[in-house]
C-alpha cells in the first residue's frame, strides 16, 4: 500500500521499515522544512543546517536513531536529534554567550513566561528577517532553543522540555530570559522598538 499524505508518522515509519521507499519521501517532505528552519536559526548557517537535516534523516532512514512512538511525537524526536547534532557540532568552537549574572537553571530566579499576546511576537513580525537572525545568533544556545521552538515553531512547554531534556520550569525560565534578551538586542537595531515592548 503506497503512503499517503494522510498516513500517520507511525504508519509511515512502519512502511519504511518494510522497505517502502515512498514512505521516507513522505516523512521527509512532512518534516524537513521545520527541522531545517530550526537548524538554520539555531546555527546561523544554511550549509550547517543542511548538513544537520541530512544527518537527521539519514539516521532515521538507516535506523541509527531509534524513535519510539510511545515516547512522543516524531516531530519532537527529530527536533531533539537535530539539537543534539547541533550541540555536538558546536562543541569544538563553543563560546559562552550567557546573560550577565544569570544562572539559567537557578530555581529561585525562574520567571514565568506569559502565553498571551506577546509584545515580542509583535516585534518579531515587524523586524526584518536578517535582524532577527542576528539577534537570535547572539543568544546563548539554551535560550535560543527555547525561543525558536516556542515563538517560531509553536511548540508547547512540554514539547520543548522533551526536546531539550529539561523540566518545564527550566523551559519557562529560559523562554522568559531569552525573550527579554532578544527584545533588548532587537531594540538596539531599532531603538523605537523598545516602546513596543512596554
């Protein structure tokens, strides 16, 4: 039975394991775009993002990355694999770009991120893509993950916690601090943008 656009990821993976090549094509078409956008925003490099996507999907195709449908959605699994590959890629040249005097996992200073109409979301809509990419690239990686996954991929806190392998409180804290740092950097590009956040 050939795969269809309506087939679930689990059905497509089963077909893939049975040797149906079109199942992989359908999975790739379904998930390649979001994984590439995440990798591009996370790394700032189109070439690196393409390499990450290729490695993610080759691992899925060959079975070297073992996805268990009982543990969550395939999309979250693919984002998690991409994130791990990006971290591995960054290790040799990792430079700390953390916010001053802030411990990202300090439970006593965690701030809750609001889910309602975010001024940051409105600001992101008004900024040019290049300014947003530059500002995102300046965030510490753990803040960048949370902001990209929540703001640009509409992931829930639970999904982000699963992808980043942290608890929900840490996701909230990272998202709140990442938003604040991103808004500050974008305001530097356009000083009047600060008023949109008030």
